[in-house]
C-alpha cells in the first residue's frame, strides 16, 4: 500500500556532499558528507545545538546550503526543491500541527494541501488511521492528545502524500517508553515498505535500532556507520587500551575511585555497571576495584560518542 | 509530474482551516466583531461637535425690561443653557473657573441707560476658550443676538431688510454623526482587517506550523489568498453591521447606493488585508506584528480626514494623505452616504483603491518565501 519505489541511478535516497549551512558567520553544519539508501533507517545523533535539525532542514530544502550539493530522491535539493519536497515527509522537532483543530481536521487539511483526490484522501486516511491506531482519537483536538498520540498524528500527517523518504526530528522526545516502542514499530513497518527514514534522537537504545548512525558534534559529522562498526572505530579504543565492564555493589563510590586512577582514561555509569577505558595491561588490582567483578567488553554507543567528542574537542583546542 | 499551476483545492483547504481557527477561538472573534460596535456606540453618542446647550451663567446688573428681554433671547436660543443667574462679576468668573459654565454674560448696570440715551450699550460676554469650537460658536451666537437686537432698535418695527437664509446641502441638520460615522466605519474596518491578518502568518511562525506548511506543495498565492478569504468575509460582516447600525440607531440617511459603497469597500479590504499579511511575513512575533500594525494605522487614521478635515491641512500632509487607502474610502463613503455620489463621481476612487489593493497583495506575496531564514 505504501508503494514501492524504483531505486535511483546510484541507489541512494540521500547523497549529500560537503553540505554546509551558515547563519551569518556561524557555521551550523560544516562540510557534511552523508548517504542514505532506500528503506534504510538512519539515526542522527549529537548533543544539543550540534546541527542535527539544521542539517535536516537543509536536506529538506528549507535552508539554503552555503556550500556543497545534496541529491535527495535523485534530484538536486536546491534546484528542484519543490519537486523534492513533494516526495518527502518531515516531522519537525516541535509539534507543529494545529492544536485547535481535531485530529481529523488536521488530516483533512494536509490531504487537501497535498492535493489528494477525495478517493485518495479516503484511502490514505483509512489506511493510516488503521496503521497508527488513531481511530478513537480522530475527533479530539490535537492539542488535547497525549504526547505519544500527538507524535503519531504528526507522523500520519507527514505520510499522507506517500513520501519515499521521511525526516523525523526527535520523534520520541518526551514520550513514555511504551509509546516510544509503538512508534518505532511503526517506523520499522514503513522501512519494510521501502521508505527511507532519517531519525534524530538522544536515546542510545534507539540509535542501536538504526541500520546506520551518524554522529554530529559541533557542526561536524564525526562518524557514520552501523552501530557495530562505530564500536570498532580505532579512535574509540586506542592502541594499548581496552574497555572493561565492572560490576560493583556501590557504583558511585567505584566510579570516584576509577576516575582518580591514572591508568583509567574514562569511566561512566552504564546501567548497573561501569564502563571504563583502561590501559591494556592494567589488572583488576591495578585499578583498585577490590572484589568487584571485571569483564572485557565492547564500548557502548554512548562510549563511542563520548570518546570521539573528547578527541575532537582536544583537536580543536590544540 | 509536478503541478505548477494555481490550485483551487489547496487555496480552499487553507481557507477552510483558517475558518476553523476563527470559530475555535470565540474570544478573538467576539472582540474582533464586538469592539468596533462598542466603539461605534461610544463615539457615535459621545462625539458631537455641534455646539448646543452650552452651560451659561448670567449676571444681570441692569435688571431692567431691556435686559430681561436680552436674557430671554439667550434663554430661547438652543445654543445656550442658562445654568444660573448670579449677582456679581466675581461669581461669573468663579463659575467659569470652576467649570460650572463655559460662558458668562454680564449685562452692565448702565445697559438700559445707555440705550435710552442712544449711546452704545455694552454687553460683556466671557468665554472659556479651552474648547475652541465652543468658544467660537458662543461668540458668533451672542454677536448675532446683539446684532439682531441692535438692528431692530435702529429700524424700529419694520421688517429686516436683509436676512440670510442658509441652505445646507447633504447634511441638513449639520449633525456630526452623519460626518463621523461613515469615517468611523472605514477606520474600524481597517483596524479589524489589519489586526486579523497581521497575525495570520506570524501565528504559524510562532507555533512552528509554518515550517510544516513549507514542506507541502502550497504556493504563496494559494496560502495568502486562502488566509485572506475568511478575513474578507469577517470584515464585510463587520462593515455591514456598522452600516446597519448607522442607518437604524444613529439615523444617518444613506443618500446613495449601498452596493456602490460595498463595491468600493472590497478593494479597500484587499489592501488592508494585504498590508496585514505583508507585516505578518516581515516580523517574527505577534507582539511585533501588533506594534507594526498600530504604527501603520495611526498616521492613516489622523491623516485620512477621519478626524481633521483634509482641506485644512498643510499641503505636504494633504499629499501624504493621498497615499492611504483609508483617505480614499472615507471620502467615497461620505460621498455615497451623505451626497448620494455614484460611479460617475467615484470611479477614480475605485481605480485608486483597486490599484492599492493589488499592490499590497502582490507585495505580501512577493515577500513570502517558502524558506526559513
Ligand atoms: N535560525 C537560526 N539562526 C541562527 N542560528 C541558528 C538558527 N537555527 C539554529 N541555529 C544555531 O545552529 C546551531 C545548531 O542548531 P540545531 O537546531 O541544528 O541543533 P540540534 O542539533 O538540532 O540541537 P537539539 O538537539 O537541541 O535539537 C545552534 O547553535 C543554534 O543556535
Ligand atoms: Mg534539533
């Protein structure tokens, strides 16, 4: 129902080359190179203000590129912005439907504005209401929906015109875990239909679910790859170091101790345990963790992002 | 594959949505419709530049038959209302200083004596000049009364040789309501149109919904026109309401055709809505839009001839006034309502207003880009 689409010349849904966005003299996105293939769920991560939203807006044609070119769905974003926009869906970071209109009125409005015929409107709305489970809430004002349903409504409105690519800017921010899981299940269904998705998030568990992940830090895309690839990046586990997971009874005290140890480069709480980057030859005794259980582990995605951000910060400061 | 033309469907979708916003916000709707009507009543009843019933005190020091006749003459004129008879010059000035009276008339002790001995008898009229039109009128009327009395004394019982019989065209009672309300109607209409439309796009900017709209195939003319339609309807409803109240409550006769007036109002409302939408595209917040709307409205209210007659303005202002659509519609509205003017007299107004309407509309559209900056 969502419609399969033929691949483009190079099979890439997004092909961005050296794209740069500036606000005056401030560079919000710096020479970013990025590809997304058809049906891929691409996760975009990065701290607040790193440029995720700006990059997405640029790729949607909402902001002009100061440098670089981006081909989206086989068309140049700058030159054919209208044509590109008509085939992509965009769910902005801030809830941006009309709160004083009901869910149905919002859907009707977007159906009309996308120029769907009455028959098509009917078909799409029925399908998407079914898909999202919004049926009981259709007559409710959008502003009175709970966070999770608001996001589902926003997604549905962005899907009415059968886009082949959807940008979702922090779709799960501020919604409960169950609603988050439901929304992700919805996203995977779309992906299975061949729709490409670009999702920004601050949640590591969501990043793990993405086929590929990009990490932006201070306007620069520092790393791109599958979560597994990112964990194997040489910069994340420098020569002569290894990652340990340490299970102790008092994690807070343990963390204090580890951070004070010269053979420990980095340590963070990770759920019930602690992840630490230590010198390869350091033993449990060297670390002074006492009776705590210590096992070798691979870095988490969070470890990856923290480590490469630090390296980058040191580079720019040096 | 892409449809590049103007889409009626998209425009109507926008219009429908905008209508929903309006009815979902009854407070705004109520104030938009009700405040102008309230102002009509306030201004319609309060503003009365016709001078009548000026509170007056009289000190008749002569206290003779002649002076009594004179007092009666003042009493009988509609212009004065004798609030008190006082018994000293001081009382007269005190009454005026205290604001109890605007005019004091003092008939000196020697009034009758002078008349009898065929010397000029003086009549002292003290006028509070703080309200200039009242003062001027009081002086005029007392002069007229005195002159009439003098003439009658000189020529005796013969009829007066010359008498002016003024015939005032178009506003026979020289009622100020007749002059004011057509202007008020235009000004209210302007205020409502600009205020409503100045918020139209800025609201979407503030709520972030504009960004979402940019992603759709909607085009500037579809969006601008679509937003304009509901406001156009609303403004016309308001205009007709005021017109109706003007005719029924304030008894202002309409000499010309209502349809002529409505046909002239259409391009005016276009111009105002276009201006409001232009403001809306330029600013980022509703406050800024409100201020800018006020800023454009004020000069047009003062220079449009709504309050101060255009003909008595210094010439540079006269030229500036011609730039405001308000000036043209006020003139046209007074023309239709008071003078019964028709297309033969008003075609130029129509041409000017249409040009202004199209211009401001085009300006709003040109300044609207589907891009964030
Ligand atoms: N319109 C604008 N004008 C000027 N600067 C802007 C504008 N939009 C964003 N910026 C700046 O660009 C930088 C990147 O912002 P952006 O919104 O892309 O970050 P983000 O990664 O989406 O952050 P968050 O996680 O908080 O959503 C920030 O420093 C922000 O202040
Ligand atoms: Mg953001």
